[in-house]
C-alpha cells in the first residue's frame, strides 16, 4: 500500500441522524472526499483534462465495515491509501479514526475513464498520472 | 396563484438529525422535488431540450419558514404553485403539511436559462413552456 | 431469500453530480429506504417500541457494486429481500433496476439493538418481529 | 453586527449536481456549519448542557440569494456574524465568497430551546451564553 494520506474532517450536524450518530451513508461521501484530497496532495484533481480528454474515476464497487459510531463535532482522521493499481483501476483502503480509535474501514475500486458525449469509456491509467498517484 | 399541485413524500431516516426531527436543509431539497414533479405533471421536465438548446431553471433566491417539525416516516403533503410568472422567471410557493397541519412554507424564484459551454444565460420563457406551466 | 419486496423511487436532481449521473452514495441511502419500506410492508417500523425498549437496526457492514449509472428522473425499481436471518442480525440483498436493466446490487448487515442512554446493545431478534420479517 | 467569523470550506464532488455546479441546498448546510464553527470559536457548542438542560438552536426561518455558482474544489470563505440578538433568538447573516467574489448571501433566525422528552421549549438566552456569543 502507498503511504497513507490523512484527511481530517469534522462531523457536521446535518450528518447526524435520529439515532444521535453520524448517518452511515456519510462514510461513503467522506471516503470520496479523502480520495479527492489524496489526488490534490499529489498535484492532481480527480477531474483532469488530459490530452484534451476529460478524465474521471467512477466507482465500480465500494464497501464499509462499521465498528464504533461517529458523533457530532468529532474530528475524524481519515487515512486513505492505494492498495493496488491495475492497468485501468485503483483499489483504495480508507480507515476512519478518532483519537486513535478505529471507527470504520472502507474499500473502493475506481476506474480511469474518459467522459464524453457518448458516455464513459475506461482507459489505461496514463503514465504521468500513475506515477504521481503511486510513486513507489 | 396556479391551482397547487400536491406532491407526497415520506420523511426518510437519512433525512433526520440528532434532534430527532427532519433536518431543515431537506425542506429545500423537497421544495425542488415538488417543483420538478409540477413540471412533470404538465408534461415537461425541468431539464428540457428546446430548439436544440438545453434549458434549465437555476434558483436566484429561496426561503423557508418552519412552524412544526417533520419526523421520520411522516407522509408529507407538499403543495406547490406558481405565484408569479415574469418574462424570464417564476416565483413559487410551497406549503408542507402533515394530516392537515401546516409544517412549513417555502418560496423560490427560478430563472429560465440556457446551459452551454459558455455557462448560463437567462432567456424569456418560451411561449410553449409558459402555456404548459400556467394555463390560466 | 424471502420473496423480494419492491420499492419504487425516482432519482431527484439533488441526487445527481457533475458527472451527470446519480452520485453513488445515494445508492446507500436508497438501500436503507428500501429496507425501511420492507419493514412497513410487514406492519413494522425500523424504529419500534418493544416491551418498553426502543429497538433499532444499526448497520455493521454494507457494500454496493455499480454496473450502469442511474440518471435524473429515472424511476428505479429497488428489490429488497432477506438472505439470512441470524440470532441477532439480518443480511439483506438489494437490487436496483430500471426498465428491466440491473444497475447495481447492494448488500447490508443490520443488527437488532436496544437504544438507551447507555448506548447501543445488541439483542436476539424478538420472536414476533422475526416472524413478521421472515414468515417462511 | 458582530465581527464576522470566517469558516473555510471546500466544495466536494458529492455536493455538485448535473448542472456542473454546487447544488443550492448545500448552501443551507454550509450556513449551519459556519454557525456551529462560530459557536466553537467562542468556546461553545450549538448543543450544550446548561444547568442539566439540553440546549439547542432550531431554525425558524432561513433564506439565501444566489449570485454566482460555486464549483467543485472551490475553497469557499464563509463569513458568519450575528446581526441581532433578541431575548430568545439570534439573527445571522452569512456571506459566501471565493477569491473576493461574493457568491451568495444567506440569513437565518435560530431560537434558544430546551430539548426534552416533551419536545422543544424556547427559553431566554442564558446570560453566560449571550455574553460569549456577542461580547460587544
């Protein structure tokens, strides 16, 4: 796995539910936020112009296991790293912690695609982007 | 005002917050849902191709007053009508009720625009669309 | 698996993203909506008073695979069934379709819990609730 | 008005819509985030134990005017100040900017309430809280 990048995020009131905890669907939004922060941390954006093409990274699968609830105003540490970089796809692992306690672990697989009027088409990850995302 | 159109909507768990009630920001999503249901009820979509242009209706202002909280699994009656149709804009009024009790009242002003690569440009509401939205 | 229950849901504008498709995190909100509709279809609510206890069903894990994007105003058919009912937990499978095309498949495991001031405590699924959820 | 407090917030992908801009309902979530950050900046939380009571601040009305769209990855400067503090309520004004350009202006009125099993009850803003929120 790449050295994980840590994204810090406070739980907002609108992200809680009537059970008094953060609603689980927000963990998927936060995973994506962390991935995008990872892209920025290496000088990229998840939405990139590349050789006059518009590149994006739709998700083909994602999952999350929940161990301990997150609560309003918690400052989460969201650690995101690449566990595998295939020809066209990236497998991510994301760990959510608060004060050293692990709250949840998520996984996601995203695919490098060109967005056009004709829709989405997967492409091999361009070498320059590959190198920035995973310098190892 | 046009005869109001009623859109029915159940409050979902993900729309509640830790105060045990529907989070206020959802009322703005529900207003928009009701407006779009109104468009469909007259045979339109809020996103329309018109003479090879892509028409949309961005919002320039909106507000809501809250009287009584909405709760999980409440079946809301959302009544939406046009209070004024200007040359380029529509003023909406939206009332949220549950079993005859008025919970909230919202207002919104949306502007008829063409979406293009150059961005948004407001246009006079085309006559055909105007007639469908407000037959009076 | 139990006979699947089908919940119908239109994709709303606020659920789309700048890629022009429904944002993936909404599939997790929709899964939960469908589970809760399943509870209602058998005369229960996901939040139940039972012998003066407040019962809820937090999620310990969930996942989704995405095959085809959902788009604005799509009318989704969300089929939800119970694939396994353990002593304390339920495993759900949820299939998202549009006009017979399968868009995505999700899974979730939820645990029967009592909510109290002391927090969450898992309990065996009460026999009455078990029978209603899975009459087979 | 109190000296405005500035809260910085990046627009996330899940907050965009198919028009390619931030969905308007998010401005209401961001206003609330900024208000809560204001509370923290003066050593309070919007959810406070006070003399064994649970205090909260539900919203009775809110509005927003939109001038310029916000886009993915924009770093917003959200300036929040108190324009009026009544006996039981606070009137807020919130300005959204990006690189010195004003994108939107919102208003909100929140009421000091006790949350109990019996529901919400408005109370005079306790002197200690009043002094921290508006030291002038």
